[in-house]
C-alpha cells in the first residue's frame, strides 16, 4: 500500500481532532460569554432554568426512591413484629383459657367447656398411659418389637391430635374470656395476670397496625405521585433524557455564540484575557487544520497524478499491443493477397488447356 495513503488518513484524523478541539474551545467561550450576558439571551436563561428544574425534580425523585426503600424495610420489620404480636396473643389466649378452665372461681364460665375438656383430658391421659406401658415392655423377638413400634407410632399420632384439640379448646375459651371477662376473685390470680398481658399485647398489636397503615399510606401517596410516569425510577430516566436534549441545545447555542466571537475577533463581545487566549488557541488550531488540508491536497494530487500516469502507461501499452496485432494482421492479409494472385494465375494457365 502506498505510504502516502496512510499519511492522508493520519492527517484526516488529526484534522478531525483539531476541529473537535476548536468546537470545544468555542463552546467554552460561548458558555463564558452567555453566562455574563444571559439577560440578553432568553433561550439561554430558559434552558438553564429547565435543567435546574429537572435536576431538582430528579433530586426529589431520588429522595422518594430512598423513602420507598425505607418504607419497604420498615414494612417488613413491622410485619414481622405484627406476626410475633399475633403469635403472642394466640399463646395468651391458650394459656388464659387453660387457666380459666381450671380455676374454681370461673366455674360458670367453664361450664360450657367442661364436657369437651373432660373427654379430651381423659383421652389424653389414657393415651399417655398406654404409651408408657408400651414403652416399658421389652424382650420378645423382632416381630414383637416391630409390633410395639407400630402401635407406638399410632398412639403418638392420636396423642398429638388430641393435644392439638385440647390446645384449640383452651384457645377458644381464652378468646371468649377476653371478649367478656367474668368477674370474680380469680381476676387477681393467673387469669387476671394473663388478661393484663393480653391487654398490653393487644395495645402493641394495634400500635403496629397503625404504623403499618401509615407506612402503606405513605407508599401509596408516593406511588400515586408517579403513577403517570411508571414510578420514580422511570421519571428520573425521562428527566435525564430531557436534560440531555436541553444540554445539546445549549451546546449548539454556546458553539454559535463562540463562532460569532471568533468571526468578529472578539469585537463587540465582552471578552476577557482568558477569552482572548481561547480565541488565539482556536486560531492556531485552524492554522494547523489549514496546513493539514494543504498537505492532504498535495498528497491527494500526487496520488492522482501517479494514478493518471499509470492510466497513460496502460493506454500506451494497449496502443503498442494493438499496433502489433495490426502489423500481424497486415502480414496475414499480404500473404493471403499473394496466395489469391497465385491462384488466379494458375486458373489462367489451366484455362489454355480447355
């Protein structure tokens, strides 16, 4: 490959870099000039205000994202607290029902539950005794051991179900007890203490539920504020796209104002020493660009001349080739002409014999 083509590519790349640098310098100059005279350029002031407004809205949306994150974390924490409070209330129901059903002072309250309670307690006692008897047995062959194991599993299953039913009965009685606590001296005993624990846990549950309600309302309000935008995250993306468009308009405005100052040589503009330094640097770069363009033109012309010379050489060679072919064809024609003349003479000689 001709090295001049590489030189042209390198010069073109340098030219583009220099032009980009010139544009950047003029953008900076235009921005500096406009920032000092923005009251005369409404478009500049409107764009700056639009960017500041969008950035402020982005800041608020980012704050809302953090608030939503905090709300989600707080909701998870409060929901765990609520689950624990409900578990404690259920446990107090069960303990309170058990205490009430075995406290003589609450016989009237316990009366509706006594039949079921007695049956469950009796079944539980019988199952426990059967299990103890079965586990106390030993000896025998492997089949006896397997039989005892199977019976033990069955009894344990019935015993578990029976204990669960007993706990449900206590819980049912406890729920009834807290709805309408009966009066009696037992109120100062275990049942009374459990009732006070229940009230304290109930207040805790209600406080947690109020906090959850407030958190959910805060979350709803934030989400509603961004419902048309698809959420604060998408709102931020849209605002950033808007800022990019405004910044591009500003960049073009800066560049146009910088070019005006360059064309006027700083005249008519409130330029500073720094502005003049920018204009001088831009002038030097334009000279470099012009020099690169002249060099590119010379190299391109030299390449074009060599290309034309190459074409000429090819055409001259084609002429020579065609002349050689013509000469060869003329020799063939001359030979054929002679042969035709010889054939005619032979015809005449043969004609005398007729």
